[in-house]
């Protein structure tokens, strides 16, 4: 614990609580002791929430050296527990910012994908499998998504019912999957409270996103992964199979095709790009057997790299996106998305030039200009290597319901991806979108905190199995 002297200086107490936390965080304790010995006082503290000290909302404060302190009712301070610390001391004794995912609680979905998994059994992976209906759609500006608008509105207007689809078969569609009907075919949202497989309950259902809650309380967002590829002028053909899996082929005006195979939960199992001359480029392949993930054996996470307007030039940004841990194995896309310790093996680059209105996922054209550096770098990287894959992430603060935040963060990440494609010709098939809601705050504090309402990007090519 800490008490204040009459001159405002903070002195270190040797209480049992303080001693325990000092032992658990030896590196930060050393930093703090050096600050105290140098005459640290309250005037040099800042609030985690971004407000000026003293923190009227009761939030934690941080020292100039990066140690988070909590003020007690008696006016004393205590070193915040490890889970709330913003920084850590690495093996070289240097203070580095903690990755937002560090110290997060393990969820049921993370445990699921950490286990060894065999080859997925999906009928869509097998030529000649029993099909249900085949749906075909011509994509126009009216029925495609844009970074300039909110998707729920555009989908409700443009995808109302099956009239936008030309049904090429009249077979009975009793085997069509509920998620496919709701999110791919736009035939109506799922009922909130309904149960899906694996004991998942629908917590939020919109025309473009479904959020489900697992028995452990963790939530996941499910959406149509192909929506990002539906560019005006293309034709989309979706074949549904009797086990709920599907194969979608997006045929562009130039004759190139993007083939995406998904399971009954709309998880992408395989994606490839076929050029007009028939050459195939594999992009995603989650159909191979994958080794289990032992989190304890993974290297330390890579500290994030900030990306702010005017802060990094394109060469520096390119270098920041290539920062990764030294590891001799690869992972499935599902493992990268759902296991935070795996995802943290490559550095995130925060995109701070784009902000969103409250409750909105739209990016105004003038804001899209701020993505120029990132767009140019990603475009050039993919031109050099067509197998490159980038993960676009969305995050929120803790204001509002967690299910709403999760869906909104996912839609905002998709807006960033759409803007990169619309304004900077980034191929959408090389982008993966994932929202994480309020799960991994950059600033480890609750409330209305701007820094937690962010989007970020990671280059996951070298982590991803089947990328070569």
C-alpha cells in the first residue's frame, strides 16, 4: 500500500497486500520503487480513463513509469493487480506495453480450438455431395455493403426476403441451415433465446450478425464471411448441402472466381482465388488436421505497434506489420481468431485515424482518406505475395450491452475492410474480419474510454497454416 505525505509525495508501505503484489510483479515493482525514491507525488499521476487527476470516477491512475495504482477509500494507494497493469517488464528489463489480450480469461471457444482437431467433415468439401438448393444473385450497388453506410439498414432494404435471389433448383430445402437462411440468404433473423448446436443461445440477432452466448458466459459473433466479397458487378452462387455446409462462388466481371467453403456454423473451411486462366491461389485452408495448442509453451506476445496519422510512414508501417514472435509452427484460422495467446504472436497495429459515431459502423469518405498509408502498404504487400492474409479487428469500450458491443465491433471492422477495398483496391479475399467487443480493452478500465473504441490490423500470413 501507499500513503501520502503532507507534501503530496507517495511512499511505499510494506503491507501484506503490497508485498504480495510486489512479489508477483517484480519488474514493475522495481520501476515503482525507483519512482518513489525519486520523489513521486500525486501531481504526476494521470487517470487511466484519460481524465485529469484526481480521478473523480474512481478509476485507476498510472505513474509516469507506467505502473497502475488504485486509490483506496482511506486515501491510500495500492498497486493494481497484474490483470489491470498496462505495462510489463520484458526479459531485457525494458518496460513495454502489454498486449490487450494478455492475462485475459480463457473462454470455452478458446479451449475448444486449442484441442487437437481432425479433418472437418463437411459435404461441401466433397465433389458430388448431396445438394439442397442452389441460389444465384447478381450483385449491384443496391444490394451490396458499403463502408459509408450501416449494414443492418442496407441489408434490411436490399436483402428483404428471397426475391433478390434466383433459385436455380426447386428441390425441397428442409436441410438448409438456420444460420444460412438468416445471414446468407437474408430470409429473416433468428429468434433471440433460441438454441443452436453446442448449447449456444442466441443473445442478439440482426440482419447481418448473430451473437450467441455459450454456457460459460462467453459470446461469439457469427456472420456471412462472404459478404465482404460481394462487389457490384459480380455474381454469387451458393450451393447448400444436406449437412448445412455450403460452397459459395463469387464470379467477378473479369472472370476470376473466389470459392469459399463453409461448415454449418458458417465457419470458413477453405477459400481460394481462381484467375480467369484457371490458376488457383489458396488463401485459407482449415481442412487439415491441426496440432493442439499448449498456451504455456507459446512465446511471449509481441507488443503492439501504434499507427497514428503522421506517426508512421509507409516503410515503418510495413515493418510494424511484420513484427512477430519466433515460432516454428502454424495454426488454423479458427485458432488465430479465437485463442488470444496465438493471435498475440503477431503485433497489432492500431488504426487511430478512423472514428465512428455512437452506435454506427459507417466510415465517411473524408475519414477513409486517413487509411491511405495502411491501404497502400497492404495493397503492395498482396501484389508481391497473393497469399497474404490480414486480420482486421474491431473493439469497443464497456458502455452498453456486451452482445451489442460485440456485433458493433465486428461491423466496424468490416467497414474498415470495405474501405480498404473501395478506396485502395485491397483484394477483399485477402482480408479476414473479426470483432471482439469489449473483451480486450487497450486501457484496462471500464467506462467511456476513447482508446478502447478502436480498430486494428495484424498480418497473420506466417501464422496461418496452408498459406504457402
